[in-house]
């Protein structure tokens, strides 16, 4: 691959070369996950949170066929404001680069590009996973297999609560992806502090996370991600009863409309936002802020 297809900003390149802490940030939340113009303000806020915790932010996107690792102000504004920016998973990167396309990177694409660039820590909201009714639909996020092949630490608030959480945890185990609960013995539920599912390992400080990362490196073996599952604070989570009620209605309507495949997740997330009067969006943002701050703290002691 020509070196001009993946370009690190000067700040990110120098930080990686010097071994200074860097945190990768996805761009799909900016282009497709938040309403305009709030999306740009949130993007700037997240980068500021990384800096305030002592690390360099590396927001990732593909612009005109070039994968950019670290965006300047103009590029960030473009991702936030251009309605033609596509949504790119890992499998979409090669066509996007070859055809000169612009797109925001999902978890799988961001994790791949970050690891390829020497970045060890990545912060996001919630991972994709195994969808409900998987036995019928065989619908599973590309995030899982990519993370099974990519040695990066991902700080997240679990997986999206619209998914089959127990099946997703089983799949992560099968794929050899490590899962740590940060300050919790239960896997987070994205909008909710707990999904009710237990985690096998709990860590309570960034230093403990960094120690696990070092131990994995010392052991060697297959390259796979380490998931640090960081729950949204209970006082900022979506009301669990409201969440369950609205999600049940959303799933019913999804089935009635015959929505399948890639259309399911955006439909359910939009339904939740609309019928919780935006409370799901605020819980999402609270989770992302916490994840970004924790990721920067981990990177700083790494």
C-alpha cells in the first residue's frame, strides 16, 4: 500500500515515534451518530478531554481517498458538516481509498487503522456484536472478528444494548478477545451501567489495565484486542425501565416493518432517541466522555 494512502498528522506521528500517549477516536459518531451542529462541538470536546488527561487525540477518517490519523480543525469540520461523508467499516477501506471516497470510520475501521499506525489505545461508545434473533438472521457485527485479529486496547461502555449481550460475550470468548470490567463486576449495557451479565475480570485503575496490556505483550501469542468495559455512571444512565419499555416497542416495530441487516441498528438507535426524548443520546454521550477520559489515562501510564 503506498504510504500516501494512510497519513498521520504531524502531532500524532511525532507522539507515536516518541512513545508518547495517543488515543484513537472514531469519526462515525461525528458524521452519523449526532445531530448537527452539536456533533462538531462534541468532537472538539472529546479531543479536549484526551488532551486534558495528558494524551494526544487521533480522530480517524478517510478524506478523498486518504486515511487520516489525526484531523486538523478544517478536516474535523468537514467530517461534521459534509452530508456526503459515508460510513466505512474495515471492509470498506480499500474501495474508499482506491476510489477517492470520503468516509467516517466505524469501530472496525478505526481499530485497524489505529493499530496499523502504532496506536495502542482506542476509545469509543459501544461495540457492535451479535444481534438478537441471530439464529435466524446470522447477523453479527464486523467489529468482533476484526477485534479478534487486532492487538489494540478498546475502552467502551460494553456493546449496544439493542444487541444480544450474552451471545456477544460468548462470541468474544470464542474469538479470544479479552474483557475487563473497569470498576465493575458486571458487563456494562451501553446506555445502562449494567447489562446484568458478569465479567470474569475486574480492574480498578489505569495502572492495572496497563499491567494487563504489558502481560499480554510479554506472553505473545495470537494478536487480539483487549476490551476495557467502562460503565456509564449510574446517575447518568438511561432510566432502565424506560430503556426496556422503549426498546421492546422498537423491536416490535422493526419486525413489523421487515427491517433487517444493516438497517436494524440505526433504526433502533433512532427510535430510542426519539421516544426517550433524547435521554438515550445524553446517556450515550456521558458514556463516551467517560471512555475517552479513561482511555487517555491508560495511555498516559502505558
